[in-house]
C-alpha cells in the first residue's frame, strides 16, 4: 500500500486535535498475546440410513484466554441438527483443546454436503471444511415386516412463556399481601365496632328486654329446668356485666356472696348511693339463679319474669346511685379515647407496613435462593445494560460512504469544528451514544480526506489510543489484529482493557473494556468504537452484537466537498 506522507501527517494532526475537542474516552479489553488457532471438523461416518444419527465434531485448539464461540442453531442444513452436546475441554500448558459435538440426521435419501461451519475466536472467523454425506434408503422386507396404520397426531401442551410465570408470581404475592391486609383491617374494624357499642346502661336494659323475647316460646321437647337455668344464667350475666363496667370491675368473676359484700362495702364508703333494699333484691336474684344452676330447682315462669323486672329496676337504681362524672373526668375520658384511636391507627399502619415488608422479604429470599441474586436484581430491580440488550434495536447508515451498524439506540450526530487548515483537506462526521463514563458508549466516525491514497490503519489506531489517554484513561492494554467483515471487507481490530474515570467520582477509576474496528479505502477512514464496563455481561453481549453487525458500503468519494 502506498500512502501520501502529507495526507497521513494531516490525518494524525486531526486525530490529535479531535482528542482535545471531543475527548474520546474508551475502555480497553485485556487479552493475551495472539496465538495460532486450529479449527477442524469431522464426522464419525459419511454414510448412514434414513433417520440415523451422524456425530459431527468441531475441534478447536486455542489459547486458554481466547473467547471461542461454536456454531448454534440449524447451520448444518441440508442436514438437521437434533442435539448439541456440552463442550469437552482439556488443557496442555497455555493451550486448550475444545471439542463440541452435534447430532445430525436426514430423513430423505441422497447425497448431501455439510457446509463449512463458522467458529469465532476472539470475534475472528474460522471455518471448518465441508464434508460429503451419503444417506441411503432402508430396505424393508414386507414379507417379514408387517404394515400398520398411521398413528393419530399426538396433542401436546403449548409451552408457557415467562410472562405467565411472572404473572403467577405476582398473583401469589398479591394474594398473600391482600390476605394479610384483610386480616389486619378486619380485626381493627371489629375492635372499632366493639368500642362503638351501646353504653353500659342502655346495653343492659336492651339485653333484659331481649331476654323475654328469646325465652317467650321455649322449644318443644326441652326440659323446663334447662330453660330456666339458661334464663337465670343470662339474667345474672347481664346485671353482673353492668356492675362490672360501672361499679366493681371484678363483678363477673366474683361469687354471689363476694359481689353482695363488695356492694355493701361500696355503700358504706360512700362511693355509691345504693339502698340496702336494692342490694338485698339483687342478693335474692343471685341466690335463686345459683339454685337453678346447681340444685336444678325450677322457680316457675312467673317468678322468672318477676325477677327480670326486678333486675331492670336494680340496673336503673344503680345508674341513679352512681355519681355523675365531673367535667374534668369527661374531658380526660374523651382525650383518652382520642389518643387511643390515634394509637390504634398508627399501630394498624405500622403492622401493615411491617407485614407487607415481611412478605416481600420472604418472597425475595425464596427467589434469591432458587434463581440467584443477579437474576432477582436484573429482572426485578432492573439493569441498564440488560434493558438496552433486550430492547428494540435499530439498524441505520451513518456518514458517507455509509457505515451500516445495528445499535440499541439511534446514534446522535456530533458536529466537529475543524481548524481552518484542515477544512479544505478533510471532512468528518461523528455519531455517538452515551459517553465514556456511562455504562455503555458507542462511536461511529467517518473521515474523508480526498485523493486516492488509503490511511495507515496502524498509525491511525495509535492516534485514537492517544486520544483515550488524553481523555483520562490509564493503564491501557492494547491488542490489534486483522479483521474481515462477513461481506469480506478487510480492516483492523483494536481491543483491550484499561481504567476509565468513574461516573460518580471523576477522581476514581473503574475497569473497562473497549473494541475498535478501523477500515480504509481510497480517501476514506472509517471507525466503529464500543466501550463498556468490563464486568458487565450484558454489555459484552451488546458489544459483540454491534461489532458483528458492521457492514460497509463500497461507494467511495473522489474528493472532499
């Protein structure tokens, strides 16, 4: 290749100036020294009968640090790949031997050729030789082999997508949270309803009136003594509950004699202005109730109704005997109830939040244990590179002559102000996505410098590496090799690793990786750059996809406008 020294010098000057104007910042891949690779393909047999299997074997001898990608999918047509086996790996010093086996078959007789297979080593293509295969018919002796009807089609269930799996997880989690919240809110409402019940006096009078309605017509076949026992039991419970809430807070668990003694004591201490006759009436009712419950006596229906009326009078007289609460006591009681309601509401909210958080923690723990932390983080929390990788990609043309490339986002044009001394000698168009300190960075550059000379790709790559260092990258490890696109266009691949400024703190550096393709034609220099974080697996997949999609148009300009 003959190069014009003046043109090359101008190109190098422009690249240095571009490093100041644009501040190209790229990461670099750390790779070992280039070693010779050997790729071979072989089969266990070249002749089979219809439906029999051929084992196709791809052997690769490469450096232990090389990235090797074997054929995937139906690349063996006209033969059909029915199974791909795991890779067998062995090491011999710094070398590694990789063997990948495939199960192939064909259901039509004839002569076939297994096409050469592409093996990518460090994104450089290597091909196996094609292999001829003979597929023979199976001779069937119908005198010995019976003939049978064709079997019906077997129906199979359609495989469910991941969407339904995620939907099931969501519904289960939502059901658990909903059940928990329903339980908490329902329990809180029950407590609130209990607080909103009738005051003790009204509740006692209402219950006494309901008692007559309940036992007005006893069921047939029921022993009268059992009915009377239940009647007196409820009657005394109503009176005791009223006294428990208004006079003596242990009325429910006290015996009849203990309750009467306590009321007498309250009267003597002046805490309640209840007449002795009223206390004695209550004593008589309690004694009769004890007799019906333990001695199974039956005082008769008339006596029971009379005792119910006496009990109502006792409740009314007791209410009148209880001193009215002072205004201060009423205010304290209202303030207490309000504070209690607020405290209960806060407790409900706190319990709900803790419960929901607990359910989420348990569900997350189960997912982490079964799927792994990275799976949970990337699929539920999110990962910027994963979102780009799985999004809708765009294939576009950039510059002239066009560089055709597929990217996760459309690249934006960056206007470059060239020095006056270079404006008449070259034209540059640059398209980018992101920046060097971002998670992912893409640059497509198209430079036209006129004439029929081609640029020195090695010298140009050194100029671009210098721009990385001038932009803050350090500890760069650079490798380069010849590169050929699937369409046959030859160029230079530069790749490596290094340390780039951190996106949060520019004083700190993060390990990164980059890959750069350079192509030249008469009067044209074209460049594609991809940079990303070195430990980002999704970014590595994106970089490989972008680099493998690069396509160049053959049209070349004759001059610079």
